[in-house]
């Protein structure tokens, strides 16, 4: 079994992307140049041969009408007949293929077979020749062979010239292409290097407030830089939130812990009767219960936030739920009356347990911060595809500067801090539960007038009975 080492594996740096692309581009240009060279040599050879064939055919056919045999089988040539023209040698043979007239070029094989209308290559001691033969009849049985021959170009010499020129120019072409490719790749990857350096600097310095701030580059690089900036922004927000959460949780736990320790010390030193012990134990119990409630609430919120507590959504009669909760919580405490305006048979796909906790929190907050002998108004209705729940009180209200902060964990408005005030987790949990149900919650409040919390939830279909 392999042991998992806690040490980070040392990653060896590989070849850079710029170098890889440049090498690939250089190799590609070299291959393309080689293919072009082969094509040039092949085409040059074919073009030279075709030109020679065409020149032979034209020159021989031009002389056909200038050659005749007399009655005594003597050659009769026109005055403008030429045995050499445009590099083509003209040779005349009798019907027995014996040379009658014309000068053969050096190294020409005189025994080369005559074939009427055929252009072909024949070998000599040097580069060889191309020949074209025509039979010019005279009478029924006699006639003259006209042969045109031209020396083949020195293909090896031409190929050598092309190769010399090619290998003279090729290094400059490849060097220019490689340098141009490298500059293009470097320019294209420059924003990526900037992003990498900035991200590494942010990571090493642990300064999440810094941003990459890329202003120029390709669309892909700008989108990547913006994604990194957005990621750092979210990390900064999460880090600050968790730091504030840890600070607030420590502060909230420190008070009951200090009370418990102080009470234990007091009991140990000064308690002399059973009544003193019972009073001290009661204080400790209240503080321990507060700590237990705080810890349980934090655990619930953490489970919801990280998805370890899954929603058990099912078709829920929200109208019946709100009606039942209002009846249970309408205790008449402090003379506050609870008024209801609930439309029947409104359903939603919801986790009934979590949704009821959110509604209970809103109702308890309304009673806790409502004025004595005041009113709580609960309204449930639908609008389009949504359910709308409103919980309104006529209590102390919330100042505008606090309305965005009441959703934060442990946040409590100073004016509302009083004996029996909560932990500052209720509204944060309510918003978390509502958002897990794809809904939203908002508040409309005025100090001294009251507050109205509005919950919007997607509406589910009413089941068919």
C-alpha cells in the first residue's frame, strides 16, 4: 500500500508553450519547404520535357513540306530548309533507315530505332536526347524519314542550381517565419503571463483586495482576467464574511462563558446555602442553554450552506401552514393582536420543516419588536407564478442604514437590544431558507412606524383531488 506523503510533489518545469509553438511552427515550415522543393523539381522536369516535345514536333512538321524525292530517288530540298533550328537537329533517312543527310549531334546514338509519330527519349553517352520521327511517303513504296532530335537539359545541373538557391534562401525563410511566429505567440500569451504573475502575487501576499485589472489583450485573455478578478472578489467577500462570523461568534460565546465561569467562582467562594447554589446553577443553566442554542443554530446554518442538510421538497399547502402557525403563535402576549388575510389552497414545492422555521422566525420577530397592544398583520396571496407572504408589525421599525445589515449573522440593531433579544441569527437563517427555495425576501420599514417583511416563493401546482 502506498503511503500518502504530506509533502508537496516537486513539479519539474517543462518546455514553455511559446517554445513549443515556435518549434512546431519551424518544423512545419521546414516540411512545407521540403514539399515545395520536391514539387518544384518535379514540375521543372515535366515542363522542360513538354517544351522539348512541343519544339521537336513543331520543327519537324514545319519541314515536312520542304522535303521531296525526285524520280531517280534523289533528295530535293527547299531553299529555306534548315538542318538546325532552335536547337533541333534535322536528320533525313531513306526507307531502309540509312542516313541520307544531316549532321548528328555529338554522342547521338545513330542506331536509335525510327518510329513514325513517336516522341521519345534516347540515351547517349552524356545526358541523352529527345527524338521525334515522321515518315514522309513518296509514291507507293518509297519515302523519307524525317527525324528531329534535341539534347535533353542537364537535369542534375538544373536540380543542383535549384537546390543551391533553395538552401541559400531557406534559412532566411525559416528564420523569419520562426521569429515572426515567436513574436506573435509572445504577444498573444503576454496577457496570460500577466495574469499568472498577478495571481501568484495575490496568492503569495494573501492580499485579496488586489485585482489583475487587465485592460488590453485578446477577448479570451480579458474574459479570463475578469473571471479571476470575479473569483478574487468572491474569495475576499467570503473571507471577510467568515472572519466577521468568527469574530461575532467568539464575542457571543465569550459572554455566556464568562458568566458561567464567574458564577462558578462565586458559588465556590461565597455560596453558603442551598438557595445560593440553586440560584447559581440556574444562572449557569440559562447561559449554557443560550450557548447550546447558538451552537445548534450555527450548525444548522452551516449544514444548509454547505449542502450537508438536503432539502426534502414536497408539495406543501402553504396556506394551511401559515394559518396553523398563526393560530399557535397568537398568544396575546403584551396585548398584541394577530390579524390574518390568507388565501386558501396556495401550494409550493418546499421543505415544510425549514419553511415553517422561517415563518415562525418572522412571526416571533414581529411580536418581539412590536409595540404593546399593537397589531401583527399576516397576508398570503399569489401573483402570477409566485406566492407572496407579508408579515407586518407596528413596532419600533428599522432605520434605513441598518436595513441591509439585518441579514448578516449576529447583527442586531442597537435600538432593539433589550432583555430577551435574540442571537442575531434569525433573519440570516430566514433569508438562507428562502433562497434555498429559489425565493427572495425584503423589508420595508420606518423607525417608530413598523416593519413589513415580504417573502416571494415560486408557486407549485395544486394537487388534483
